[in-house]
């Protein structure tokens, strides 16, 4: 066997493992449309760049058919350990950076990632929000606490970059709050003004889904990596779709 053939076989195995990891990412932790807005693209590029190429490249460099079987086995064990470590690290980053909550506050949504929530705050949350979801984000509602002391703590924390969405102790069920979402929705005409080059795309989405433009609106969704426009029914606040375009 030549080093090129050995490297090609290793590449095929690595690519298969990467596809499985990608499927896990897309189907569970980063279910559409949250893949890019939650940073999944960046993590994927790192995984593909490191894990898929690292092992095959090392194999191409060090493989020598003249080596003894024992020596080749040792080489592949070392390569496997390095590659598995890279995969384990990448998977850990994916897991801890997954979106867990989409929080509606006043007139917009905020996407919250697992690594943005502290264990201390999670323990203060209601029982239903103490276990971070594993199969995609849960929609919740939040508002500033009525207690003056707690309100001041939240306001002061904002100066250090810790805003209300990352205080799970104030999460409330989203069900029953949809009407508030509908009332907060901005006209689709405003979204077109913000994205003049994508008016045809917006109109196509409306036509394809049979919506009436005057009956729908959009609510901004803020995220760490990519903001989106959440299209809702203004009458009942039902979420219709999300458009990957600037909502501000």
C-alpha cells in the first residue's frame, strides 16, 4: 500500500465520522434555522479543518510501507489518539455552545447559548428551566423583576455585559404570551427598507406561503453570531418563519 492510498482511506474514514458529527449538530443541537446564528458554521469549519485533515495529512507524511507491522500499528494508534482528541474537543465546543433558549423580551427575541448561562443562575431558575435542552432551543418569556433590589442587580449587571436574557431565574412560559409578540411585530415594509437588495426574496416567501403582508410582521432576533428576522402573524403572534437578514 502506498502512502497516498493509506491517506485516502484515512480521509474517507475521517469524512464519514465528520458527517455523523454534522448530522448530530444539525438534527439535535443546531436545528435549522439556528445553525449559522448560533455559530455552528464556525465550529464546523474548525472541525473539518482540524479533524478531517489532521489525521490523513499525518498519515501521508509518516506512512512508510517498509516499516514493520508493529511500527505502523503504533503510528496509527498515535494518530488516532490525536484525531480523537481533536474530535472530542470540537464536539465539546459544539455541545457547550448550542442554543438552549430563545427569550422574548418587550419587543425582540434573544438567542441564549448554553455557555452564556452560569450554573449559579441556572440553579435559581424554576425547575422546568434548570435542565438545559438537548434537542434545540426552548422559547420563553422574560421581563425585569418587580422586586426593586433584583431589578437594580439586573440593570447593574448589564454594564458588565450580562443582560436580562441570561438570567434564567426570570424565565416564564412562552405559551400565553404570543399576543404580546404579535403586538410587538414591525411592518414587513420596514424589513424591506432595511434590506433593499432582498425585497424580491421577502415577497417570494410571502407569496410561496400564501401570507397576506398586512397580516404579518417581523420581530428582531438577536444572537451572538448572526441576527435574524422572525416573521409572525400579527393577530395571534404565531411564529411563521425566520429570515436570515438584518432586522435592525
